[in-house]
């Protein structure tokens, strides 16, 4: 078990190193002069050379890379070209918004998707199964911005036309201002993202449960007279958790690096919005910081999933 954990940790380190090499090559070796972006198009040659020296761009590439990695390890991603603020501070200011969005939506989509998947698997080809399948296919096929706009129209615009205020149109209220206010502002983004993701988890749970419920040990458990709910939840659902946790780890890691469309629709100034604005303004340090942070989240979530697999599968603890 210890050897397996060490192997996974070493693998994570290698992945992060390869990601850092890719990002460095993409933004530091690719065409384009960062010094020119900072100094401006009309800057003199002397000013341009001074900015180049300040950025360390006059040093050999291997020295630039080691400096880049060393700074990144300490959370220093440089200074934003546009705002002249530390990139780490810009990202840290946006992380609570993204964490709030992904965390709340995750709870909802698990509470919606997994039970629906269990119902579909335990009642195949019934009206309940067909209804769940139709709904999941609908939300999987629906673009996120379309669902977001529909939620705004249904739960914000229409009630407001009739003098009611069910939910705000968007924006973010800090948790420090009160839990109720924070949750009220996040309700529509949570519901939108949760419905999109719950559709995937319903289909995944249904497919895995159908396979598991046909196994010999499930028939044996029923033959022993175990209550049906124990057969389904203790034996059937538990066997599907490995697949579900793998999918969950990948989804959370990706969403934490920025749920761009949902943030844009509901006016949430999260990491995804920061990334889009930085790409549009060619603010390379901010883009680098967001990419490295996203890669870190994905790798860490995969490590967490591996630890959960060990907890769920006793055979892996040997």
C-alpha cells in the first residue's frame, strides 16, 4: 500500500513538472515579446532593454525555467501586465467565488444524479426509468449558457414581472456577509451547474448499477434473504462508488480551474472569468497562474480519488 501511494505521488510530481515545461514553452518561448507588452509599443530601445533585464528574459532559457519553477512552487506567478498586481493575489481574490460555485453545485448534483440513477437501475424499462433517461438526455444535450439563460428567465425575470423577487440575477455575496445572503445569490448558478452534471451522474450510476445488479454475489445476497435496500445500497451502490469517485475527481478538478460559461452568465467574478479576461488582454502571467493552478487541482483531486479507492476497496490495502 505504501509503495503504491509513493508511486502515485511520484507520478503526480512528474505530471506537474511536464505541465510546467509545457506552460513555460508556450508562454516564454512562443513568439511575442512580454517586455514589449509591458513597456508599450512606443517605448524606446533603452526602456525595452531595461524591462527585459527586469523580467530576466536576457538570461539563458534553462535559468529562466528554474527561476519560473522556483517562484511557482512558492506561489509567486509574477506580476500582472495589466493591473500591475501580484498574480497570486488576483487568483486568491477569485478562488472563493469558484469554490462556492463548485462546492454547492457538487452537493446538489450528487443528491440529484445518484438517486435518480439508482431508481433507473432498479426499475429498468419502467416509466420512472424512461422519465429519468429523457431528462438526463435533455440536460446533457443542452448548452450550459442556454440552461443558464432559461433559469434566469424562469426564476428571475418572470417572478420580477409579477412583483416578486425569488432570486437575484447574478453577482456574488461574500460568505462573511451572511450564509443566507451568500446561498441566495448562488442558488441559480448552483442549480444550473447541478442539473447539467446530475444528468451525467444519473446515466453513469444507472449503467454501473445495471452491471453490478446482475453479478452472482448480488443474487447470492438476495437468496440469503437480505432486505432489498441492503442489497441495493450496501452491495450494489458501494460497488459503483469507485467509478463515481473517479468521475467526480476529474470533474471537480476541471471545474475548480474555472467554470467559465456559468460564471459569465451569472456575473460571477471567479477564476474562469479571470482567465478569459487575461487571455483577451494577453496578460500572460495571469494565464500561466490559472493554468498551473488548474493542473494542480486536477492532480490533487486524482490523488484524493486514489486514496478513496483504497478506502472503498479492501483488496487495495495490501
